[in-house]
C-alpha cells in the first residue's frame, strides 16, 4: 500500500481544511518545501499536492510552490487543484509532476479527460472521485453533481482509467476514521482499479485497516500535522 502524505496549499502556505471548508483553513507551515523535505528525509516516496486556491479558481494558481517542491525533492508527486487545460497538463508534467488529479474537469468535460487518457496514458491520470453520501461533488467541493461514484468511475474505466482517489468529504479533516465500508464497496465493484483512500485517517490503526481491506494507497494529512501519526511509523507499511 502506498503511503501518500498530503500538502494542501493556500497562498503559498501549507494548510488543512475541515470537510473542505475554506473558512476553517489552519496554517501548519509557511514553507511547503520544508514540509516536503521532511517527508522525503523520513523515507516517504509519495506526495499528494493540492492547490486549494486553484481548486476554487478553476485554474492552477500556486505554480512557484509546485516548481519548488518538484524541483527540490525526489518525491513522486500527484497534483490536483484547478487543472482544466492541455497547457496546464503539459506544464505540470514538464515540472516533474508524475500524476494529475482530475475532478471538476472530469465532471464538466469528460471528453477532454478521455483525450488526456489517450494522449498522456493512464499512468499520468488520477480520477478525483470526491463524494458526499456517495454522490460526486466538485469545484472545491462547492457543487454537487447528478452522478454517484459508481457511475462516475465506470465512465472513465471504460476509457482506460486505472487510478482513483476517493475522498469522503464527510470524514475529511475530522480525524474520526475513514469510510471503510465505502472503500470495500469500491474494491468489490472495481477490482481492476487502483483505489486510493483519502479522508478521515486519524491513527495507525486506520492505516492498518485500510491496508487490510486492500486499498492501493492512502492519503494522510491532518493526522501527520497534528502529530497523531509519526512519519517513522509509516515507512515500511
């Protein structure tokens, strides 16, 4: 199972939200690169980097932070937050980002994402399936779609998609445990997909539970920043 710490960016600073609420942003570090270097030095190999300003604006905003982290660490970075154009895709990949999260654009313009899957390959694309009560939400979790997560994933699976990050926003930032039942259902429904869990991880028992049910990876944010989980505990899982 991949261990994937998260760095969320607002105005160039490392923050965490609670249930996607921008008014509840808590700043943890003014220097996201320092945080990324701490991850790398602890033996972490992956990073989930999110431009929250970009998610809200509908375009990538924090380019300097992305470039600093990609250019000064060897972390395998997946990035999300406002990616809408081919130019942004190409620039991110040229900076060294390994995978691009597509969420809002997948809801509003699936045909473009189909083109990206064809042009860049499925290894470069992560479908951001953010849900509230199994219904897809998007645009920084501020809008609700008409589709449930199963229809959403199936639509892109048929076009070759292999990687899904599922965030249950009801658990995100709450530190009360992940939605294990949801991830079990997704693994049963899509056994061929790489399902990455995001939201709610509060302790190592949560990490072990996700590993047991067979998720491909887990994104961990607030539990690390609030020191409920030590980086040293995550290496070798």
